[in-house]
C-alpha cells in the first residue's frame, strides 16, 4: 500500500513553479535597477565636471577681481611719485 501523500507532490510542483517565477521577477527588477543606477552615476559625473568648471571660473574671476584694485593702487602710487 503506497503512503498517503495527500496530493503533496502536485502541490509542491506548483509551489516550485511560483518560486521560479518570483526569482525571474527579482532578476528583471535587478536589471532595471542596475540600468537606473548607471544613469544616476553618469548624471553625478556630469554634475561633478560642471562643478569643477565653475570652481575654475570662480578662481579666475577672483584673481581678476583681486588684481584690478592692486593695479589701480600701483598706478596711483606711480602717478603720485612714490617710486621715483
């Protein structure tokens, strides 16, 4: 007389099919997430480059802003005859 399985083998097969579907769905979500993550990294890199450019421009403008009054003072002093 076979043991009473109460339909478990068929039910177990259905469960494993559903588990397989869940793993497939998780894999698809991982692929979508990876693509979005790469896009965010690219945008972050572009932003960092833009910020670097702005820092360089700010440094140049700061140097010019500091140089103009200095040249003005030197011209004033030269006209006043301090260097003679």
